[in-house]
């Protein structure tokens, strides 16, 4: 049976970074709904076109659309890290039902606990390479030359959703819609909390412990 894990935490909490580490070390597959949405949008799929209308307004994409995208990504024998999904109780219930139907069992959830002020600081300085998706931060992980990617030397951009007014809205949306998920998984005995203010290696160590991977190497 695969052990699927839901990573919960505000934008900028470090979920994506940790998902990449678990992918490398334990062969997990990261399903980031942000990446999925971009992929569908760039490929002009029906799901992508439908989702784009919502994204343009900064609204959440409807559950049914997201579940359809996720369903298309599940493969037997592969453990999945859900990053940025589910975002609502309805999505969590739909995901539980989907995984259960596929005989995968119910997912564990890990909450990346971090104060809002820290998320704002992390998000405000983010710059992205639009060609590769590589992310820099002017304070925590600056490029060698300001505004240019270390690897391909091309210009870095500030993504639409990393601008101050969008960040405030994203954090408000997260607070209102995603925090109830922490209670949802907690009430079902399927939640671990980790301190996401710590250094990347420490967070990785706590995450590995939280989902019982210490002996999986």
C-alpha cells in the first residue's frame, strides 16, 4: 500500500522545497497543483482553459476540476506528496474518497507551522526564472547577479502571485479556507505538526520522522 502524504502550510512555508527532497531521497512523487494547473494551462487542455478563468481573478479553482487533474496523475505503487492540495474540506473529502476507491488508503497530513509575518517576508522577495521555474529570494537565496538566473543567465521575473497585494489575498484565502483542514486531519488522527521556521535540514528531519521514513533508506 502506498503512503500518500498531504503537505499543509501557507504559501512560502517550504512545502515545495521539502517535497523535492523527499522525491530525491525516497522516490516520492510530488503532485503540486500549482504545477499541474500551469501544465494544463500551457498545454491548452480543456481542464486548463476552465481553470484559467478562476486563476486570473485570484480565485480558487473548483474542486471537481482539481480532482479530475489529480486523478489523472495517480499511478499504482507510487507514493504521492500532495503539495497545495487539498485546499478545502470538500477537496479533502473528495481526495479521501478518490484514494480510498483506488485502494491506496487514506493520506497522512503534515502541517508546516509558521507565523504569517514570516510567510510575508519569504514571499515578498521571491523571483522566478520563467523558463525553468527555478526560484530565488533576494534575502534568503539571492542570484549571483541581481535579476539574472545563475544557470541560464536569463532575466528573473516576479510572478503575478508574488506581488504584495496578491500575497495578502493569498494569505487571507489560505487562512480562511485551509486552516480548517488542519482541524479536519487532526480530528481524524492523521495530522503531524512541524516547526517550519527552522533550517531546511531540520524541517526535513522532522518531516521524515513525522511520516515514519527513518528506516526507509
